């Protein structure tokens, strides 16, 4: 093996070697750069192979710099090459991010950011698909719905492979406006295209809300899984328990997911001893997240819909497979892969799909979703769900009914 320092020196020298150069070697080659560095024929061949592999990149970069009509920023060229590297694997969840993009991305896990308040994901049609609007944000108030396709931002077309760039344009200073062009299918399956002009706000996500309903049935809604969600969930849960809660409705509808470990910690509070979820890499390496013997121990129903994704599906899948909760609603989004997020030394970063996850019974729900134990549709004309619109929220009504039945058994 060649030391890092030697490899750098030799690589620099190799870049200076043209295709017309000819060398004669015996068993050893001596290359000088201030001090003498000795490498073997095998080491040189390895480095020459690396040079040949990337020589086209070097050539084309030089051509762009020399002949392109406009001035070119070398840093922009480099960023473009790195983005292309991730784009080439054709995984919409794997992406390289510049320093500004990575900072913006990480703000979402902190629960505070400036924008319109919608979560999006790449669709199978390569269109930017709304997973869910965040409750009480400009996006929700503008009537954006799960399943909507965002095809333009301020008149500029975007597809799913440019989703992070589109999100960057949607975010911005509170008080400024952004124009979204939305494509939505009507009841007959026909596509309608229309514009929404939305004023940005500072989005402060309150990831957990709760109420005590009639008959001492608790209701907890988890909007997303961020850094604060577990502590907030426990505070709401204990408050309901102190009020004499006999059963619980857990609402994960329109929850696009978030941090896997936070979702697992909440699952640990609700279910008994067993597997919460396990992940598997391409090398078939598995990692298990397990819960202990302690559990909530009261009747539990879980509400999901097509806007419930990722970490929401991990939680609902664990409760369904272990029969700790009855899942009610409509089939979930179907995101069954896990990304690793890494910040680089210069502040840029990346996320890359490293594994897929499986529910306790070994189900992978990528592209499939979790089918509820009891399927209940929301009427098409109902715009608001939750305790504020209990009279029209047929899914919540059913969840309460099932909890009552369990209590009375």
C-alpha cells in the first residue's frame, strides 16, 4: 500500500504525463519531486490506471474552461461533478448537497425553517410529489394536498431528480411569495394544472399535539419525527395518563417521517419486548432495533393515510406486526429505504441510501406501503382532519369506536 502523502505526490505527477510520453521501467521507478520517492512497477500501474479512468474528466473540464463562451467558476464545476456522481445511481433519495443546501436540509430535522410548509418526495413518475402539507402552515392553508405534483416553482420546471434544488427555491425569507404550479388528479383521474401563489412564513413545527376525548380516550397526533419529538411525545403521554386515560388514538396521518431512531424510541414506549424494525444492507448485514418489556398496556389504534411515510411506517408497521395496535385508515406512502446523512469538512454533505428496512414480520414496504387492518376512506369533500373536525373525520370516528370496544371487552 502507498501512503497518502506519496499517493498525492505521484498522482500530481501522473496528471502531467501526456499520452505521448514513453517510459522504460525495470523493477523499480524513481520519480523526484524535491525529495526522491520510490514506487514499484505495480504501484505505478495502479496509479496510471486511476489516471486513465479520470483523464476524460480532466480533459473535458479543460475544454469547458478554455472554449465555453462565458466565464466558468471552478468550484461550480466541481460541485456539478459531485452532484452528477450521485445522480448517476438513479436513486432519488441519494444526493450530494452544497454547503448552503446541506444547511437548509438539516434545518428540517431541527423543526424550524423558512418556507411554505410542505414535505415532498420523488414520485415514480419522476415528478416532485407532495407527501403532506405541515399542519397550520401556508402550504396547508393554500389547499395543497398529499399526492399533488409540483411541476414548476416560480415558472421554472422541476422534476424529481432536481427536487433538492426545487425545495431550495420554495424556501426563503418569511413574507416573500413563491408561485407553485400544481398538477392534481380529479375524481375521474384527469389531471388538472393550476397555480398557487403562497406567502412564506417561518415554519416552527410543533411535532406533537394531544387532546383528551370523551370517555377518557387520549388522542396524540405526531406531525413529524424530529429532534424534539420523543420528549414532546412523552410529555403529552404523561399528561394524558395523569388525567386518567383508558385508551389512545395515535394519529400519524400526513406524517412524512423523519428520524428513524426517534420513531423507534416511541415504538419502544408503546409495545412490549421484541423487534421494532431491522435494516439490511446490500451485503446482507442486518441491524436490529428492539424494545424492552415495558409497554403502554392500554387499547391503542393508529391512524395512517397516503401521507404517512418512512418513520411513520416503521412505527405503524411495528405496532401492526406485534398486534399492539389496530391500524386504521388508508394505505401508507411506501418508503422502505434508509438514508445515511453525512456532513463533510467544508460544510457540504450528502445523503445516500444504505439499507432497506423490514417490519418485525420481515415485510419490506418500499413502493407498497402498509395496508391498514381496517380501511376507512375520508370523504373527498372533507378538507380538514383531526379533533377539530371530528364530525366529518370518518377515520378518527372509527379509531375512537375501536378503542371503546377494546376498553369495554
